[in-house]
C-alpha cells in the first residue's frame, strides 16, 4: 500500500512529473534545454502572478530565503520581520546571522499578523529597508493578509519580501497587483515536484537593493543569475531533471489555471475544516490557509500517538507540530497534487485513530461533513 | 535517436536510477527515509574513501565549494589556491568574495601543478590555513598529483580541501590514506545522478576550523548539518528523489567496487587517448584525468563547428573549451555510466566531423585504435 502524503511538502507527484523525472538526462548548455528553461521561467511568472524576472536556484526553499537576505541587505541594515511561526522565525535567524538589525513584530502562534502592528512598526522604524513576512506559515497553518501588508509597505521606503514557499498556488497572492517586491517559492509544495529547486521573483525596486548590497555571496549571488537569464541559463548547474519535470507540472497547473488551482485548494481546505469541526475538533489557525489546516489535538489525546497511528494503520502521513507545538497540533495539507480522495482517506484515518485512542467522536461525522462539502465541486 | 552524452556532467543515468527518480515521493522525516539517508551517507564514505562524516547539501557542486570556504575560513584568513583552470579559479573567486587573502599558485591551462610550487608556497605562507585544489580540473582534463600535494600539506598547519566534483570515482583519491581533510563531490558526474546534490567529507582537523570560522552562513552552515547527522537527517529539506536514486546508483557502484570503477574509467580514458593519437590529434592535458580527455582542435579546424557537427549529425554531445579555451579544445568524458559503446560512437562521430570539415585523417584510425584497447578488458 502506497503512502498517502498529506504533509505540507513534499507533496505527491503527478504521473507525468514522475515520468519526466525518469527520462534520460539532457545537457543543460543546449538549445533544447534552454527552450525548456525559458518556458519554465515564463510559467513561473504566471504562477507567481508577476511580470518580474524569476530566478531559479538549485537549493531548498531556505536557500532562496537566504538569497533574499544577502542580496537585499548589508550588515547594519535594518529590517522588519513579522513573526508567528517557525518559518517566519527563519527570516529572523537569517537576518541575525548576516548582521541585520531585526525589528521583530511578535505574533502568537496560530494568529496572523494584525496589519496595524505593521503600520506601527513602519512608523517606528522608517529606516527599515525590507519587511520580511510569510504568505502561509506552514507551521501554524495561517495565511497572512498580504494585501493589507503590501499596501502598508508600499507607503514606506521598504521592500516587501514574502516567503510563499508553501502558500504559492494555494493562497491567492497577486504579486504585482498587490505590490509585493520579492516572492520566494519552492518546488515541493504547490508545484507538485520533489524538493531541490527554489525560486525568487524580484521587481525593479528589489533589483536596486541587490545592486547595492555589500553582503558577500557567490552561490546565491542574484546578479550572476540575472546575467545568465539573458541566455536562458543559470550560472551554476541546474537540477536539470527537476526543471524538466517542472515543465510538465506547469502544463498541468496552467491548463487548469492559476485561479482555478487556488480555488480547488480553497474547496479542499473548507471541506477539511468542516470535517474537523464535525468531529468536534478545534482549528489552531485563526486565519486558516488554503494550503494546510492545523488542528488542535483534543485534551486527553497524545498528539504524537495520533499521527503515528494514522500512519501505521492507514498509511496516511500528516504532519505533527514543530518546536513548542509538537504534540499539540497536527496538520493536514491540501496543496499541489493532493486530491479530495486523499483528504477523504486522511479524514477516515483520523476518525479511526481518535476512536482507537478512546476519544469520543460521532462515527464518520468528519468524513461525512467533508464529503458533503466536496460534492458541489464535482470532486 | 537519443543523445549520447560524453559531457563531463551531467552524465547518463542508469535505468535503475531513472526508475528511482520516478517513484512516488516519500516524506523525509520518516524512519523509511532516514534508513535510506543513513545508508547513502555510508556508501558515500566508501566512495570518498574516508571514515570521516559526509555531509549532503541540496545544491550544485559550487554550493559545496562555497560551504568549504565559509565554514573553514574567516575574513582576513590566508589560503593557498592552486590554479590551472576554470574550476580552480572558482576557489579563488570564492575566497575573494569572502575576504580571504589568496596566495595563488599559477599553473598553465593544460598543466598539473608541480608539487614543488606548493612546497615553496607553504614555506612562503606559513600562516595559510587552507590549501584549495582540484582533483580533476574538468576544464582542462588534467588530474593533479594529490598524493604529493597531500603529503606536502600534511607537513604544514594547513587543511587540504579538494574539489573532486568531476574526479570522484574516475581518478583514484584515497582521502584518508593520503591525508586529505575535506573532499567535495557532486551528484552529476561519477555518481550517475542528475545535478542537485553535493557532498563534503570533513575530518577532525577540518571540523576544528568549522567551529572557529566567523564567516556568516546559514544554508551552508555545516554545524547544522553535523547536528542533524545524529538523526540521519538534514537541517533543510533534502532533494528526496535524488537521494533515493543515489541509493540505487551506489548499489551499482559498490557492487562493481570503487577500485574497479576507477580502473574501468582508466581503461576508457586510455582507449580514448589512443584513439585521439591515432587520428593525429594532440592531447591538451599534460597529466590526463581518467574522467575527461581534453584534445586540441587541430589547426585549420573550427572547434565550435566540430562539436556542433558531432551533435547535429551523430547526436553525440562532447564539451567544447570554456573561457579562453573556447574553440581551441574539445573534451570527451568517460566517467559515471558512460560506456565503451558511447565512447566508440563518440569516436566515430569525431572521425566523421573531422572528415566533413576537410581535416585529413586516416579513415577509422581512431575508432580502430580505441576498439583494440578496449578488447582486452572484455568490453
């Protein structure tokens, strides 16, 4: 029995992506590969909802987050970081490592930032060059109000950098329309690929900072990547097979449409939330993302046992909580190639695991609620 | 007709590697994946001929070269860099970017370093903390005399860092036996994988420098990777599919044996060189590597046309020269999954291309010489 991955990355791979990964490899300095690479970056512009150039790194998403920090800021610069989860805190850690003065906006785990907090911070720290935030905070399942965050940041001199690694193609984020300067993405979430590629879109305001940054960098030096873009190339060897698989994934995503893909995630998310509520469970996220639903482990239930039983009995893998949330929450992803059937199997596995741990639930209440929500969409 | 890749990376993928790349993805924080990751790192120790811990980065080889520089050295430190080609120069560039004082040993393109030059440099610069060099310099096809380089470096306080990205499994390099402190490798050469993974082995002397380095780093911070090794894990998401494919590639390599794999490359290299000589061509490399043969484009022949014709008529892709060597040399790789049949097809393509460009050759002289060299090995 194959595993059913409901984890927020890696997510399952569609058949044509798997086929593309297994093709004979081609050389990356050929017209054949350049044509694919060019098409893929254009597709990424569509998916990232921007006309800005998109840069592709061979790294995990964190590599692209680091690229944003070292290319936009110099030691001693000031940046506002919106906290609220493990990945938001990664911006803070990166800034600390590179000698950036961090003006942190504290946000409770499970909450989204109140844009008013950002307004205050922008007023208090007018010299901040960058605002770092997160679209979907994978660790808590919240989606930030990027439209308001961007509108506020636009009134300042700061450039807005958004970690959309797990949010891309799940939570709507029209980069150019909202005025986001840098969007960071990764391959193993909504893009339906294995991990190993990361992306950044940068607009003209962001490139100005890149030209001015004095932070030493080489592998992540975006100036080198920008120069190579003119030849539809990269300065260092690409993860060729994953780029070719991305070409297939983008065909699937673009033939469905970006808006429709996001709406589909929204339907799965709404159904998942309805199922959880029908089981009497409480959501952890106060502003839930379309990409991942974080749920509180009910009192008296061992959260680690719960996810363990789901995997061992039903081969359904959901994510537990990270850091201080370990054992207190579990997380159902519904992004990328995760289907309504996968979510249904996950809900059944959850019901069985809760029952086996002696937690009182109405039999099948979750899966029934979920099914009734999914029917109107024809799933 | 499928392309025949005789390029020094990416190299062709064996069928079981392609099958593994196309498998349904598994999650990286599972006992199943951890078991694979542990086995793979043990296999890499065997392949890298070391009992030191091996770290796996999701990046191209350059990412691991950068990791070596930033983890071993602090701004203002002194390092000796052995030059002689594009990839050796990358060490110099990296050191320059990170404020390391470079003591460069000049080496002509096509030559290997004379160990006496290193002896002088080590005497002149007793404060050098690191010696950076290259096993196989892919751009010129030479292999450095690592045994002598290591023996000399051992007598100093300096740590020896070797770029074995294209040399691993082609040119023998017993890391521990010779006293190499850090070995850097990449996935897309002798390891028969797509690009996207890079490796470093570090011994105790190297880890001491890692603990002392003050250079800011995060994605390439080897302290984080070392900590995760205890759980057979990585600090940031691995390129899961490529790691699983590496498990298959290592089964193939280890069942043949490291020594035998290197000997096989040596036989292909010797046959290739014999074929080139039979065609009246001159080798560019004064100390040729087992991994790649660099050949001078004969006078009166347009080197770019030559490789173009080989590809367009015979679908054989060889590499041209890089930088100032462009058009002056071409390079036949014989590493990884490249077979004697591939080399034979390459030689036939070369003969045809030379003839079509009006360069006088004895018909079939190269392919016949090559074949006679390969027969004794049973190929």
